[in-house]
């Protein structure tokens, strides 16, 4: 009931702040995860309401951006698919996660989004340092990386493989970044970031499992 309350509230919104597309992507991901987790509990009408909202407020426009059809992408920003900062992971990861959740509803459109979002991720993966560092500060590292990890987990859940992402050295090491940015006297901050930002226990648990290193769980 609680999940339906949140999903329905989002569904009833006129739009999901498309001019700030990163927010649209995050809501689409939330809706997709909620739909997937509670699929056996939602009734047919609830599923229809959620699905309709995600496609009409997010996926149709995201697909248009990916295809370069800028006349039909509504008020979406159009520069994010291949940017090299946190927006890349948040947008590609958010829309990709949603597309996976609703793949059976429109196989052609969701397949395009998944393919394009994976291609888009490549533009930002090289922004990690060799030791997993990130130049936007810990705050924006956290914001982007949580969607990257979330998307990788969704891919593995849906397809059985993580497409090798967690085998890329700097992606595996990046969960240690906030630890490197901390001292006994506090965190090391730069820009407008919070030096104490951490991934959630969900992402850290996933990193610990995939990398076979329980030490990641100590970062809480």
C-alpha cells in the first residue's frame, strides 16, 4: 500500500520536471523499481496507471533524445546522453533501469533505450581515476554512482549478467573513494560537495558481494 501511494502520487503529477531531466530519470527509476518489486501485489489497474505514467512522462521523450529526434523530446534537455559527469550515470542509469522494468510493455522502444543508455555510459566511465577517484567531489560522485550501480544491479537481475562492468578496475575501486577522502579530523571537501557522502548500504552490499570484499560494508 505504501509503495502504491508513492507511485500513484508520481503518476498523478502533470510532469516530472523535464527541463531538469536528471529528476525525470530518477523518478522513472523509482517507478520502475517499485513496479518490479511489487508486481505481484499491484492489481491490473494500478499497473496500467504506473506504466502509462512512465512512458508518457519519461520513456517516450528519453527515446526521442537518444534517437536525435529533438522536435519530439518535449522539454527534455538533450545534451546528457554522452556527457562525462554525474548527469550521465543518473540519466542513462535512471532511464535504463526504468526501461528494463517495463520491457514487456514496449519491447522495441525499451530495447532502443537500453542499448542507447549502455552506449551513453561509456562517455563517463573514463572519468573515474585509476584508483576510482572522481573530480566532481564526493557529493556528485555519490549522486551519479548510485544510479550506475543501480543500473548494473538491474541489468544483472533482468539478464543474469552485469555486462562486465564490475570487472572494470576503477568501477570496483570507486566505492572506496569516500574513505580516501576522509581523515581523522573530518572529510576532505572541494567544490560545493559534502565530503561525507557515501553510497547507500544497497550499493555497498552489492560491491562487497561482487568484489568478494566485505570491507566495503565497513564504509557505512
